[in-house]
């Protein structure tokens, strides 16, 4: 990162703007919004600057800039259309260690000004490090639509209550939880809906309640982390990842997804070896319950969708039996993610009217399918965990009458930068696995839709 992002307190501080055009006027105005004391030096000034001067909000000296003008200012902005002057301002200011910004000339700047999304007192600053102001503006426009206008009011209310909340909840953990509940609960919703009095009353009630919230029972979020690309997370998944106290994740969750978990959250890796499911699973269920009973918000992060070959059902069965509140957040399952990123539609009017998801995990060396139901014309088969038992799968499919030339694909590390798509036929599947280095996790897709890959393939990963 080339620039160090900070917010400066300029209240009552002297700031200098050299230049009298409309850009200079804009900068003067921005400085005024931060309560700075602004002096504009320029022989001629646009009407906006004269107006500000007449209102007594800024001072304006109508003359050329002189080197000795740069004295003890908190910051200096050069916005003249004279390159020489701009350069001079920059050099003198830098020589005196005064932060200086030269409009549209990053090389002469010691600081740059970000694009701002303003929900005073909340400010979101966007910077591209001077690389592309247009990109910064586009990003800003996006963020503007995402952040409710009432966020500013929400922040003000929270500020007014801060000291009282601190006295009421001296424990940092309790206090954080109180604020999280407030900011994400009914109080915030009421403020957003314009019901300010109701919101303030509700907040007041929470603060004066007799009982200490203390050790509440925690809750568990069973969250689908999707197949790998973090962009495929749901908004809710991300929100809960940002408010969890503990996160339990396993081998299948992509590191790029785990990286989005709140930094302060405790992260517990519960990766398990493929063939030793049973014992750790019971321990894991137990751990979820223990943590929740300690009053924590426990997020169980799973690859793909928690209810598709993820044992998510088993994990929450025990929670339900123990009376611990939980919620389940769906994720994009591997079949869907891999198929999309490989350009293989799972259904298609001409090629497939149905699609079945199966697990290729062997039980005692066998695959126990209803084979006639599986091998149907115009049906796509998506096989999870199928690589290890690929020989058994191929043999069974052929023995049960599937055409040897049925198109098939193996998608390795789908939706991630490591994605590779190998295509062939049911007959050549096993050979693909033995001759190419197929890395887990991999998904097998069988059916005529695989033929479309050549035409519809679009994802190349980062270049
Ligand atoms: N709950 C998960 C599936 C768990 S089973 C889901 O809904 O996706 C684990 C299997 O999923 C792996 O053996 C592999 O077959 C498949 N899988 C998961 N992520 C994958 C990915 N990014 N690319 C290819 N296959 C994947």
C-alpha cells in the first residue's frame, strides 16, 4: 500500500489553498466542512470563493503566491493552472514537512484526497492510490447505494449513548455484544424506518433493564461458504462471518473465504481426514454445543452448501435437541459452482431434463446406487467425492448399460484460481484421473451437457 490512510482533525487549524478556480473553491469548501480555517491566495477568484469570503467563512488574499506564504499550515493545497506555481508550492511545503496536495498531479502530492461517501459522522473513503480517480468515483457510486442514508443518524445516536453503555457494561465482550445487538437489531431497524422516538425508547429500556444480560446462551450459524470463489458468498454469510465469536471450518473451505472472517474471531480448524469421519464428527457436534453454551456466537463454516453432502443436518440435529438457537445459511453447492464456472449447464432443453447429485464415496469398496434410476437418458449426474472410487464408478456405470462414449468432465478446484476442467467420456474417466494430476476437491459431471463446455467455457481464473 503506497499511501497511509488517516482522517485528519482540522477543526480550527489553518489551511492554505493556492488558486482561485472552481477546483480550488471545491477544496476550500471541503476544508470548511471539516471546520478548518481557510485562506485562499489567488489574484482572481471565481464567484464561489468571493461568496465564501463575503459570508466571512474564508479569507481571500487577491494576489500572486509568494514562497514565504507557506508557513505553519496544517495542510496546503495547490490548485492553480500554473504548473510552475503548483510545483513551487509542493516543493516548499514538502521542505517544511507540511502535507501538500497538488490537484491532479499525484507526483507532487505528499497526500491525496479520497472519494468520500458521507453519512456524517460516518465517512467511507475510497482511494486507488492515485491510479484512477474515475475508478474511485465508480466505487463510490456503488457504495452510495449500499449504505442506507440513515447510517449517519444511527452513528450519532450510538455516539450519544456511548458513555452510558460503557458504564452499564464495563466488560468489553458484553459491551461489544450489546452494540452488535443494537446495531443489527430492532433499534437500528426502527431508526432506519424513521421511528426515532421508538428507537430511543427501546435503547433506553435495554440500558435500564434490571437483569444483566451476562451469560446468555449463544447461538450457532451453520453457513455455506460456497465452492471457493469468495465472491459467491451470500450477503448473510458474510454478515454472520463478520459477527461470529468463534468459527469452525474444515479442509473444504477455501482460504480466501476464511480470510473474510472477522479478524478477532477465534478460528478453529476442524479439518478431517477423508476416511476417519466418524469419531471427529461426534466430537465436533459436542464442541459446537459446548461453545454455544459458553454464550458464544459460533459459526460453523462449511464448503458449498451445508445441507448437501455436508453433514450439516447431523450437526444441527444435536443443537436442536439441546435447545440451542441456530440458523442455516445456504451456499452455492460445488455441482452448481463448478458447472457454471466450467460452462456446463446442468440442465438444458436439448440435453438434460433432470440432474441428480450423488456421492461417489465408497462404502466397503462399493457404490450403492439405484443404477437404473441413475442411468437415464437426458439426465446429468453430478458426483461429489468421486475421484477416489473412480474405477469402481466407471465399471459399474458401463456394466449397468451406460454408453461408454457418454461425455464426462472432471472439474478440479472449481471456481478458484486453480480450476482445471478435464473432459472425456465415461470410459476414459479413470484414465484421466490416473494420467493427469487431479487435485482435490474435484467434481465429476456426466451427461451430454458436458459437450457444451467447449462452446460455453468462460472462466480462466486470474490472468
Ligand atoms: N457441502 C459441499 C460438498 C461436500 S462433499 C457442497 O455443497 O459443495 C465434498 C466434495 O465436494 C468434494 O469431494 C468434491 O467432490 C466437491 N467439491 C467441493 N468443492 C469443490 C470445488 N471447489 N471444486 C470441485 N469439487 C468440489
